[in-house]
C-alpha cells in the first residue's frame, strides 16, 4: 500500500515540477509571495488566494513570486454564489449587533470586490502552473482558455458528488477538503455546507475511489503523521494551510499566530459570522458572542462579510484577536514558528522516511 502511495507521489511531483508533494494552500489575505516562494524553493508548490485581488494585484503577485522562485505556483479563485436576498430588518439587526465590536460599515454591499470574469482573465494571463477553484466550478469557456494556455485546473470538492462534477468538467486533480480545514468550506452550495461536513479520514479515500484523477488531501495535515496518513488514504499530495501561518513569511497578526500555536482541535469552530459562508476559525470572543441567545443570525454571503469588514480591519490593525478574522484548522497546535522552507523540508523528510521503511 505504501509502495502505491510513493508511486502516486512520484507521478504527481513529476507532472507538476515538484520535489515534495506539499502544496501551500491558497489563503486569501494570508499568502504573501514570500511565503509561496519559500514553499516552492523547498520543492513544494506555492499558492495565492486571489479572491480579493484586482488584475494589477494578480500580475504583481505573480511577478514578485517569479522574482523569488522559479518553482511552480497555483492561483485560486472563488466561484461566485448567486446574489443573496436582501432583508432590511435583518441587516439592521446585524449592524446594531456589530456596533459593539467595531465601526459601523458605510453601507452593506453584495457586490463582488472585483468582477470574477476579470479575475479569471488576469489569472490566465499570469500563467501559473495551476488555477484552482473553490465553491463551485470554473465555467467551460474559462476551462478551455486555461487549458489552451497550458494551465492545469485543481478543483476543490467537499463531497464525492462535487468531485465527480469537477472531474466531468475537466478538472486535472481534486482537492479533497476535509472538515478539519481552516478557512472557508468549499461547498458548492453555501446552504448545504453544514450538512456536508466530512473529515479527511473518510473523504480522501471516498474521492480517491470515485475519480480517475489525482486527489490532493486538504484539512488537518500539519506534520509528517498527517501527510503519511493522507498519502496512505489515496492522496497523491497534500495541501497545507494553517501549518504555514506561524512561519515568519506569512506575516499574520502576532495575536493570531500565537493563538494558533496554543489551539487544541476544539478551540476551533465553524462559523458563518465573518462572511456568511461557513468557515473554520479560532473560537474568538466575537464568535462566542454570535453564538449567544438573542444574537442575530449571520447575513448571507457576501453581506455578512461587508458588515464585518470594519471590525475585522480594526482587529488586524490593533492586533486584537477578539474581533479579527482568525481562521485556523483543527491541527493548529502543530503549526511551528519556523521558516516555511524548513517546515516543508522537515515534514517531508520524516514522512518519506516512514513511507520507504
Ligand atoms: C487563512 C486562510 C485563508 C484561506 N483562504 C482560502 C482561499 O482563498 N481559497 C481557498 O480555496 N481556500 C482557502 N483556505 C482553505 C485552504 O485552501 C485549505 O483548504 C485549508 O487551509 C486546509 O486545511 P488546514 O488549514 O488544516 O491545512 C484558507 C485557509 C486559511 C487558513
């Protein structure tokens, strides 16, 4: 079984010009080029979460990465949800609740920060090795353009059904996102995210058995034990997010980085209170307050994100964990405060030694 795992790893690494089967997760807001380049220089694949970036920022990110590394990188986009319904009373209740946590938003907006079509175009022009999707599938004309440009498509899936849809639409690999994962849950249908929480231990082999393309395991892999387990379960590589957040290159707010290092699995929770989309975060004071009786339910995405914008910005500026957006996966406590390249090298050295025993 471990022989087969190593063969899968070799095939995957050869196909994507990697020496180590570790991909940095694309983490919107927490993926500076320096972090991605450090991962690629250590033999893995860098990652960029481009959700909030306009075309110039996308081009700039790719240029900065290329100035620091010749290795491979992926760029990631969220596939937009349908426009949410508006409810003035609900929006007022949420705005009033948030007044205790930060400045009021000027107005709530359901607009996307940058048009999705423009972001797709900018990604294709940036020519990453891989474009990855989350929350849905790239439209066929985007898939055709990226493939014509020699760019592979990795599609995030949280269920077997989503993985099969992605494979049928042309995905070159499936990122199987287990419910341990930090950050947003990639469910194609936002309303079903809570009901579709499946851990990596069950999801990775289920998707591996169902599809013919390589599977990349995401969620809870933060040391050699997790990587060996994921590869034994059928993955060809792992996608790692939270374990890189304490690396100096990530440059996240110190209070967030410190809390990650202390967090036991149950110190994280899933919540819609930051954006309206389900995601896994540290259980901060703000999250706890949103779970109290009488607190208004979060607005649908992206209205809740718009409503919490000023609070999140203030939390980050003042290094105040209570109200910052503090995404973290369930293996947070394994994240090490070490250079990202060291993290990649030490995880893979130990994992490989276990696999070839
Ligand atoms: C701070 C943060 C931001 C994230 N942003 C994105 C994103 O923009 N796009 C995406 O596909 N996944 C995003 N994710 C999810 C990761 O891609 C990945 O599924 C997750 O980090 C894996 O689990 P782990 O954190 O336990 O390693 C984010 C995760 C974190 C922690």
